[in-house]
C-alpha cells in the first residue's frame, strides 16, 4: 500500500464491492481484503487491522450460512466509520477504538 490514504481508498473500493454483491465476496476480493489487513498491520493501524480481521471472519461465516446480513452490515459500518475518522485525523492511526 505505502500509506494510510491509499489503504483507505482500497478499503472503500472493497466495501463498495461487498455492498454491491449482497455480501457475497469473490475469493479474489477476499484475498485483497486480507492483504489490506496485512498492510494495515505494517502501517501500525491496530484498530483498522482488528476491524478488517473481524469483517473477514464475519464474511466467511456469512458465506457458510452461519451468520446473518446484520452482522456483516454492522462490521462494514464500523469499518466505514474508522476510515472516515482516519482520513480526517491521520495522526490517529495507532489509536485504539
């Protein structure tokens, strides 16, 4: 990724894909989301990494029929809120939510 702004742009793209696919994410997009999570860890974005990992887990659970749309939607909303705050306050990337 390189920087926080690029990571957030990539996350927004993936979030749009997830929303437009009714939460049925393609394997390639899941891999991309996992890479973004690794990039967040490299950028010391602890809260972002946690939110991404949580979203990945619930997406896998949803695809297996073990979770519902509300669970996915809640994680997406939390991640969108995090992205919005990071873009407004880039110095807070290490802050725990």
